[in-house]
C-alpha cells in the first residue's frame, strides 16, 4: 500500500509541476481526497477539473494512471464521463475507437447498463466520424434495446444517445428520423445549456427535415419549442416563417418565400412536393376550422378556402385520406367530400383563438336551444 501511495503521490506531483499555477491546487486536492478515500468528492473534483479547457494535456494521463486505480470505487457513469473527456485527447481515430471500446467492455455489466449506453453512444459517434455508418447503426440499435428495457435511464445519457442517433440519420439523409430523434434529444436537455450557434444550427436542420420529410405533415410541436426562435433576426428567419406558413396552410406566404426555397440546395429539388404538402395543410386547416356538423364540403368550397385549383381538389382529398390526415368519403358525382375526422395537431395561438370563438358560438346555440325548449314545453317542464 505504501508503494502504491508513493506511485500515486509521485504521479500527481509530476503533473502538478507541469501544470500552470492556476491548476496546481487541483492536484493537491486530488491527492488529499484519494488518501482519505473520499471517492465521491474526488470524482466531482476530477470532473470539475476536466471541464476546464486548460486541463486537456493532463486528462489522458490522469485517466490511465490515476482514475483507473480506483475505478471500482466510483459510479460507472462518472467513470465513462471522465473517459469521454480523456478520449478527446487521442488524435488517432483507430486508437480512439480502441480506447472507448475498452471502457464500454469494462462497464458491460447488468448493474451498469446506463454507463454502457453512454460509452456505446460515444463509440457510435466515433464510428460516424470515420464514415462507418453501418457499424454505428449496429451500436445504436444495441443502445436502443437497452433503453427500451430501462425505465430510469438518466436524461443526460438519453440526450447523448439521441444526439448521436440524430447525427446518424443526418448522415444517411433520412429527414423523418432525424426530425424525430432530434425532438427526443431536445426533450432530454435544458435548452439554455446549448450555445447560441448550436441552437441556430439545430433549429435550421430541424426545419429543413420537417419540410423535406414525406411522413411529417404536422410539426406544430417544433414550432412551439423555443429553439425555433433562434432563427429570428438571422439570414435563416425565412425558414421559421415558412414553417409557420405550413402549419396554417398559407399558400400565399409560400409564394412570397419561394425565392428562398429556390436558393436552398435541399428544398429546391422538391418544390412541387412542398407545394402539395402545403396544399394538404391548407385542406386540413380548412376542415379543422369548421364545426363537426358542417364538414360536408363541396369541391368548390374547398378550392375557395384553400386556394387550390378546382381540378386538383379530388386528388388532394384522396391524398389526405391515404395519408391518414383525414377520414371520410368522396361523392364524385356531386363533388362533395364528407369528412368525419381530422388528424389532431398542435395548435398555435391563432388556432386556439379560433377554437375559443367556436366554443362561444356553441355555448350561444345551446342557450338558444334551451330557451326554445322552455318556450315550446311551457308547463310540461318542471323546474
């Protein structure tokens, strides 16, 4: 034990001498906590130290020669966290993979599945940087199976996993899955912890994926998230305006913003698809605005409300029915669509105001009906 103490003391002493003056006190603190076996205090002190950019030259040596000595005494999740800090010092990609794989193997136990997901997510992220998307997908699928079996996984780990998974879907150009995993990532974090630049980048990518996806026709959830406001007063503010236009089915706003779409490398090739998608939004919004008892709409009325040309109305309704945006039937002879259900969606404040007015009208109609029944029934009705 005395020899081990001397080795640790010499290591920390050597590192302290190499460190700048403002970091030297940390090494004294490490030695003090280690000698007194205050493992939690030592762990938190190391994390605070590793979070300092100036600590970078010392992280890997501390991890390999110091932290590995008492790794069984500390939380496996904290052990992985410290390892991920140290990993950033390894420039060789293959060595980087080997390093994090060893950490994953060390925490691959039934009692530390959360730490395993943490380590494997980092491994998948490194594989993505190498361009090995297939290998990364296998690792992420394994993480998903672990997450499905765990109810108490910490949000920090879930956030890291979803962040890496969203990166994978971006690599393989799957807009739908990128959108969904990014929203899951945002649901696990404190938005204020993200830098302004990262907020803007994430909001931009989310907006593009929402518009580009052929499966997402309702992205009100994104519009209500504060990250969208990071696009305000920037050169990408048009994207925020376009998303709100889609949400309310505003074809005129689409015409105004077409020049921005034409300049965007992702959206420009899909202009026709975007117009059809917006037309579907205009259709569902027109149906949604009507009370349930007044949803037998002529093709002419739909064309008037959505601004879609009459010759495209039947195809538009059939498309909405096939996508599950609406339920109902079409009378092709009389050119009438009878809608009995519209897909629920997240509402903005203007749409909520519309519901308020409809509720007021319903309340007034109920009162009128009550007055009529009372007048017709006369003495038949007892108070």
